[in-house]
C-alpha cells in the first residue's frame, strides 16, 4: 500500500500519529513524518487514521500488480 499526505492541507492535528504511530509521527508541533509504503498488516490502523483526519489529507492507494504482469499475458 502506498500513502500520500497532502502536506499543504495537513493542519497538524496528529490524529493519524495517535492512531497509527508505526506509520505517522509528528516532528515538532507542525511537521508530519510518515512512511509512504505501509505493510498490509497495518491496513486497518491506516484506514482508521485516514478516516480520522479532520481535513482528509491522507490518501491510501492499495498497490496491486497488474494482471498481465502476474500471468505474463499482454
């Protein structure tokens, strides 16, 4: 899974860091640090963190290999 945070929209409420500290962390009072590629095991915490963001600044993209890459078809 890939994560993107719109840092222009983020207001530093830190709900994501509270709900998913393995992925998000506050650096100081306003700067958000995050791991852009989360493990599948963190999916539920990540979904909760994204839903809890008051300004909806977190975008989660489930990354799957294209079917033709897996099967070898084109």
